[in-house]
């Protein structure tokens, strides 16, 4: 059939059941993204004869004779469409994966529709921005600052990928032409929560035309490992096989099929005959610890599981002072259990990898992951590959939020490439993200607080039971993290905590923004309000009285000296700002009617800016022949804005505009080693390495210029594209040539290590209305105050903050993974697992504290994880203030809270 | 678990627990008939394709042939003195653009019900009224609309003569209806008498502009016709209560209780049965008051 795409004629015949999204991508239009393939996220939006449609739902055969416009065809004659320009000016994206569909929708709106953006944009999901910068695009706000030489720190310089993102040319993992002989991989997943696999008959699957090979547990290296990505793999249990003969949760991968087409691979999976011996399963972590509960991992000590027979991967206990004495001295004691559930990351780009053997004879892995170097190490271990023979890299990654801190999509394609010699691609479906990937760990926190009449805390005690699911991966580290910051932020002589990371037959917990701290923060920040109420103390005063000050030691319950120090302190400024903002009554007025109740709430949070485990990185900065600079660094750009910040650091140190700084990142062949981009390290470790290398190169350049011109080095300084040597101005291009002539390389490599570690603070304030009959909640005012040290890029930081707040609002008010009695997720789609849309995201103000961090690069520190932590408890506190009812379990959906409101 | 608003005219509805990209890789043939009568011999594996916005949203592994309704050329909308005639293939966008004549007060329900879709206006460009009705999901707003406006559906069996059914009798449960194998929804008639009524509309959802957890519509004829209350979304199938005149608050509540046993309230991620029942009482009473005078 014939059709027009972006003004070009094509003659091609789609498969009968092909959707337009895949058909267009087959024709090479990679601006058409896959977000959900269910019509829910809008990332695949294109125009058919000028009408916007979700191309994943559009039968390709119906495109015959039609004119299709994709994001690549929106600009005309080299001029961006006004909406592309508006998105560029407002920088209305972070990872940028949703932007193509968002712009194709926005550009199709009538003036009338633009008056009601919540409705007009409800078919487009963005998980990064919280929609703040998208709102800005429609309002014509310019969020970009001039890119002045040597003045980039503190300036909102644009994302270097911005143009590519708004034109659809930014390349994400799957946005490359198919390699010759490419095979597609699909996975059969377990329908049972706990079962032994007795047999797998692959004969019918192998008989499906196009199926090339089938892999089961008998075909993989029998090596235990953990999918979790950490520099030190010994912090995670080795409890996982690539493919196992025991299924421990519904959704565990059982077998992989590779075929010439996705359709054949799917059919192959359906034709596999698996004999299961169904075993008893346990889903509740408390029950899992009871005697007689089914044991998930009957493994030896080298798996590093503390009590395999009790399903306890790890226990942590600690006490400072004596809580017994502390409670004895208290005038009031509050105790309650808080239930913080799962949350799925919903990065818009699903996990995916492409693997192949190159002409160089080596194996290559192009992937969407937050730690390519650690993935490389794990793959080398699993397959017995020499490091020199393996190359792992990312290009642009469409969001992560911790979800891509596990090796989940790389190993099976690599196995298939090794076995077949052919390139292999595996893309998770959206459903697989919900069934076979990780989530935030569900945690129950029993919290007990005691205080004096004046509000001074005398004792804090807690017991955390974390459900790590069928495998341990991040269970231990998230537990340790959850036992730290939320408790250390308060000064109290007596603290005691017990924590348990427990196996159950449900899918695994993983790294999730906040990394185990959001759940206990919900408990302690709710409990603090309750205790304040018992004592008749104002909740903000209660916090002021007890929160740590700039000279306090950062101490929780776990023993041992710590490298945690306070490189800067802005918590007091944040608390003041939130108090003032709430008192101002800014925001939307309460809806009219006596059924609407109103209340305000606050919560605070502290997070380590680097994890306590090993974390290292390196960077090389080089003077280019054209007088610009090029840096390499191993960290990953996942929508965190890291490469923008790194460009800014180079530009600031070298005194040039960021436009003259090029880079390459996240590539095990071409960039220095990096432990991975997670745990808020991006600013603190890799960017610190970039700073270190830049400073070293600056010294080297000045020394060389001084030597060449015969000037004292103290009289030399960098100025944009030249070195001023006394009165003489030597262009960097000349300097480059001179160095080259002398055989000198103007390049520097430096490392950075994540120690000592600083802390960052966050305070969230909210005013909301709740309808006492229906239970509906409307957020009237939302503000987060952030202590990020020197703000490197205000616009990017604001985006991270608003995005974190809105992800927190999703967790607090709407996101809910539901399991049936057999342990299967019943809502593995975005229409049934509702992340916030534009309509759910309130306008959120952001306050930056004025601090300078002694540890982080150029005085800055990291905050993007911590933004989410105080949101849910602040909303819970506001809900209590409005209704008089304390809700102890998230999410606060209408149907879960209404009955308690009518009781009152 | 329920599905998104659907747009495919399907004869068999299945829950498929299978993963896949939304290429429907099991489809081997597209039929594009000029008339529905060309499809005489129905078999398993066939599915009528309307807008495709539900059909393409999940794998359809038991389907191998799509029969395209797009080539039938049915007139989308015909409005006359006796009411409005809608083809099953009328797109939501076309319906939403319709401006019913001003004396048809309840014609405003068309806009209200279109806006009750979870899906955005982009889906409306392809999704059809018929698709939404035959998907027979509790939250299908085209079901709410056509039942509240006392519509009738014309169905085309594969053999035998066309038959007409009341919209209120079509949906039999969550995702089930009275269609026989291969039977096709042809059109929907909305009578002028119902369109001329005054109305009240109430809707609730767990997330802003999300899927309806309850959707109640009250209508009342002039000058002193009885209250008709249509309860959808919160119940697994539509419930319609007709009163002579205006019931008392207690009569209304009793009527709801006897028409809707607890088991009829939908239990899914978009709302708990207790909350749906609570809101049903609440909004029904509001509607009673609004239309009572």
C-alpha cells in the first residue's frame, strides 16, 4: 500500500495485524515512541490526515492513502513548529521520551482545548517533569538562561539534547536501524507464585516457523548472582539464577525464545509446555517469618542470606542510648504501624537491550540501564567472558527512577547472541514492567515516639518489616537506608531500631527514588504530628525543636563511625520557608460548600547524598583542536540532567560557554569507569570527577601557556576561547597546535570517590481540601523547599523537584498495585495503575535554600531522590488536620478513606 | 479486572493473560466487506474491527481475522423529528461534535458522557460508539448515555433478521452482553421523547478526569413525568429505576436497595463496592432533589 509520511511517499505493506506505531518505526521514523502499547501514555502520538491518534492502537492497514505526520515532520523548512519552540524554550522534558507524543498532541490542540489543559493532555503521561515545565510551554515561559562564558553555574542553560528531543531525533535504546539478522527475544513468565519446574517441552515451540532457539534453566550458566547493581556485589545476596528450575513469583522468567519476528517469538512462548509442581506460597512477610512457612531459598552461606529457613534475607538492629529510659522520661508516647506500599517506577521507556557480536569479534550490549559498568561485570561473571571482550553502553535512557538499577534485560539477549551468533533485541512490554520488573519495597513500620511536655523527643523506636519479594536484590540496602536518614534527622539521645528484609512469593522490590527512606519517612513524619497533637505543640515547632542543627552529629541507630558529615545545612531555611508559604494562604481557595474540609500539613526529610557503599567514578577532559572541550564520564543520563550539569561544571571551570563543551558518557569502551547512576550520586561522584579533571586541565593549560609565552603562571588566566598571558591573548586553538607540535597532550583524567558524604534536606508543605462525603481530595497549594547547596541549574532542579513531588502525590493519592489471591498483579496496565496525569498534578512552588556545600562539586549537592520523601506524610498530616482522622496506609484514595470520614 | 473503554465490535470477549507488543501478531487476514451480509459463515477466530482502540490495546491470540467495519460506509449520524439515529461505527469525535436541537434538553448528555471517557480526545478520533457499547464495561459512557436516553439497538445476526433490543437490556454483566456469535451492533436510536426531558448528571472518579467509579443520570419528562434514574459504572451492568412522579428520599433508597444487591456493585481497582454504593445513594438523592421540583 502507499502512504505519505512527513511529506515523503512510501510503498510498503504492513502485516495484517500490525499497528501504525510499529509500521512507522519499521519505515525508520524512530520519533514514534513505545510507552505502553495500550493507548494510555500517548508517547506514540502521530497525526493521520492532521488528526492526532495513538499510533499503537491504529491498524496500520488503515493508513493506506493517508498522510502521516510524526514529530520528525513537524518542523517545516528548517523552522521549528511554534509548539516545538515553546517546548524548547520552556525545556518541557527531562528524559524526553514522552516529548514527541506530548508535542504532537499539544500542536494539535485548538485554542479552546488549550483553555482546559488537564482535559486536553490527559492522554499523555510524563513521569519526569510533574508537568510543571509542560504547563510553562503553553504559557510561553522561557526557562532558558543565556549561555555566558564562565558563568554557567547557577544559570538555567538548556539540556544539550533539547533540540534532538523536540524534533524526535534524540536516540533512545531501540532507536537504531535493525541490524542484519536481528532476532527478537520473548520470555515465558511463570503463572505460579511458587513451583518446581519438572519439565519443559520445547518441541512445538521450535517447530513454529521463524523460531530459532529456546533457552531454559538447563541452557544457562548455573551461577548464583544478584540482579541488583552495586559497586560491591557482596551487599546483595546471590540468590538468583539467570533462569531457574524453581519459580518463586508470578512473572518470574521461565524460558526465552528467540525468533525472526516478535510474533514468532511470542507464538514460541505460547507453545512451550512446562510441567510445574505447584508449591505452597507465602505473600505476607510476617507470615513468611513464622515457623512452617514455605521456604523460598534453601541456599547455603555463600548466598549471604541470614536466615534462609525463616525467609529472612537480612536483619538489622541497633540502639543508641536507652529507649527504655527515654520512654520512662516521656510525658507522652505515641505508637502506631504505618503501611507504605509498592510503587512502580513507570519510566516511559521500558527496559530493553540489543546485543550483537561485532566485526571486532567482541560482544556489544546497547541497553537502558543505570549502571553499564556493573552490568558488564555481572555479564562477564555469568558467561565467563574476558572484560576486554565485552562492551556495554547506553545512549539516551528514557527514565529510570531506580527501576534500571537492576540487570534485567541484558543477560538473556547476550545469551542468545552467544548461542546463535546473531544480534538479538529484547524490549520489555509495559505489562512486563508491572509483573517481571521491580517496585518500591512495601514496608510496614511500627513507630513509637516519646517526648517531654515541651515537645523535646526522649525516645524513638521503630521496627521495619520490608517485603523484598522473591529475591533479595536491593532488600538489604534499602532497609539500611530506611533505618538511617528518617531517624537521624531528629536529635534524640535514645533511638532503637529493628529491621527485617523478608522473602515472599511476590515480585521483587528494587531501587526506587528515595531507596527505602520514603516508607519510614511516612511513618515517622506522621507519628511526629500525632505526638505533637498529644502535647498540644504546633507540628512545625515540634520539628524545629528536635531537628538536627548544623553542628549536630548525623546519627541513627546503626553502630560504627560514619563518613557522613554535614557539608552544608539549610534545613532551618527550608522549614521557615514552608511555614511562611503556608501562612500566606497562596494557592487555590477551598471549593465552596460545607462538605469541603480544609487542612495543611508539612513533613521533612534528610537523605545522604551518596550511599555508604563503594561509589567511584572518573572523567577525562580534553582540549579539542577547535578550542572547545570534550569530556568523558561513565555516568548515565536518565533524565536527571546530569550531562547538562557536567557541561556546566566544565564550562565554569574553563571559563567558556557550555556550547563549547562536548561529551560522551556511559560507555565501557570509551569512558572511564563509573559505579552507576543511582543513590543520588550523579552530582556528588561523577560530576565531582568532571570538576577534578577540569581543574587539573585548567592548571595544565595555564602552565603550558605560561611556559610557551614566557609569562608567570600567576599572570595567566583562561578567558572564553583564549588564555590571557599578561597582555597577550593566546587562542586555545593556537595553544592546541603548539602543544601538538611539542607532543604534549592537553588532557587530564581524574577520579572521584563517594566519601566523605554530605546530606541534603527537603521540606514539603501542602494545603488540601477533602470532601467529607465522597472522600475526594484536591490539593490547593503545594510547595517544596530544597537544600541543594549551590543550585547548578535552577530550571533543571525545579524540574527534578516538581517531578519528585508529583511522583510522591501519585504514591500518596492514587498508585496502587493489586494482587489476586494467587499472587498475580491484577492491574498491570497504565489504565488500571494510574500515575498522575496533568489533571492530577497541582502547581508546585519550589524554594531553594541558600547554602554552599563543602563536599559537593562547586558547592552543590544532590537532591532528586529526596524530593519524593516528605510528600506522602505531609499529605497525610494535612488530611488529619482537615478531618481529624489519621490514615496510616497509603494510598489515600477516596474509596479507602470515605468510610472513616462519614464516621466522624 | 476491567479494560479500557473499547471500540471494537466483538462478538466474543476474552480476558487474555498474555504479553506482547500491540502488533496483533496472530492476525493473518483483514477482510474489508462492502456489506455486513458478505460475512455469512462466522467462525471462531473472527472479530469485527471498528475503531480498533480496544482491540489493539491487548493481544488477541485467539483471533486470526479482522473484519473491517470501516469499509461499510454507514452514515454516522442522522437526526430527525423522531430522534437521533447513530451508526455503531460513529466515532466519538463525531458524536461529540453533534449539536442537538435546543428543545432536546437531554441532548447535553451527549457531551457529558463523552467527557466521561477515561480516554482523551485523540482516542475519540478513532473509537466508536458501538465499540464502547459492545465492550460492555461498567464504565462505558456510551452505555450510560444510550440507556439513560431510553435508546434501542438494532442488532444484525449472521443468519436471520435484524432484531431490536432496549439499550437497558443489552449489557448483562461486566464485559458480557446479549450478542450471539457473529452478531453485530448496527445502530442506536435515541428517541425524541427522551431527548426532550430535563436531566441531572453526576459522576465520580478516583483520579482527576479518570475512569468513572459511579455515573448516575436522572431524567424527567415534562410537565410532570416521572423520575427515571440510570445507574451505571458503579454496577456491573446498568440499572434503571423508573418512578411515577418524584419518589421520597426513602422510596428512592429502598428502590436502589431492591434493584442493586451488594454483589451487583463493581469491585475493581477503580473503586470499592462500598464506596460505589455510598456514592450511588448520595448522588441519587442529589438528582432526586434537583429534578424533583
